C-alpha cells in the first residue's frame, strides 16, 4: 500500500511540475508575442490536458482546491 501511495505522490508531483513549467513557457512566448505559433498552441493543449487530470484529483479529494 505504501509503495502505491508513494507512486501516486510522485505522479502528482510530476503533473504539478509539468503544469507549472507549461504555464511558465506559455507566459514567456506570450511576452514575446508568439501566441499564434505552433509551440504555444501545443503548450496550450498540454495545459488543458494537465488541468483535466488535476480536476480529477480535486473531484476525488486528492488535491486541495486552491492549487492551480
């Protein structure tokens, strides 16, 4: 059970890290006026996917509502 819990915690940490990194990269591209390029759009799609995953965690009470 503890091994499974550790794996969950590691996965959640990785998703939160990816989300933060994605948002940071998007902000940098936006500041450069590159909101319409492929990379920005790909990051936007990734952000939506990560948000969906995080919303499942919130729904099941596995993540506080104030995070992302």
